[in-house]
């Protein structure tokens, strides 16, 4: 049976790290089940360390780009998932079947040596990866 893929939008303020990693994980783990997007209220660029740490686990997000939540005005999503603090995450005013809030610390806010910063990106990446795996188990096609 050929089912339509569920549409998922990940939201974070800058659409640079957490939402981009979540988008990359879900695209990689369940492309047959989900059509995946990410956006932010203040889009910037995909953070180079997000690209680097995702590449370390075999997921290439280098072609992804930062998008504005307004790019999706009028769209309907099955899931809209915020991945930052609710008071900092953008609001999606369109239609969403289910709205989910996951909080992950912003690895780009960490100060320190390059290795300390990369370590934080890896820690957040791994937390996001686990959450995405749980999401796929719960909502992916069987």
C-alpha cells in the first residue's frame, strides 16, 4: 500500500543548528514516511559545526539552507515541532495536525575552545537523534 508521507516542520529561531539537525535526521531515517522541512523566525545560515557533526554520523546536511517560517504561510503540516525554548521559538500560524515542543540547548551559544564547542554540538546532535528515532517509531509507517 502506498501511503502519503506525513509533513513535518521543525522550528527554531535562527534555523541554523537544532532544527537543521532534526531535519537531517528525519530525512535520513525515514524518507519514505515523512516530508521534512525546517524554518525559523530569524533565519541565518546552517551552522558549519552542525554540518560537521552531522557528517560525523553519516548524514550530509550541507545542501540544506536556513528558511523563514513565513515561507510556509498557507501550508498544512501533520506535525510542527519546536526544538528550542517555547518563548524563543517562532510561532507557526498555519494548520498543524499536532504541535510538539522539544527543548534542546543551543550548541551555538557555548563559548570555549573549538573542541569544547564541537563537544556540545555532538551532545545536542545525539539528543536530537534519539528523539527523532523515538518519533519515527511512534509515527512512521510500519
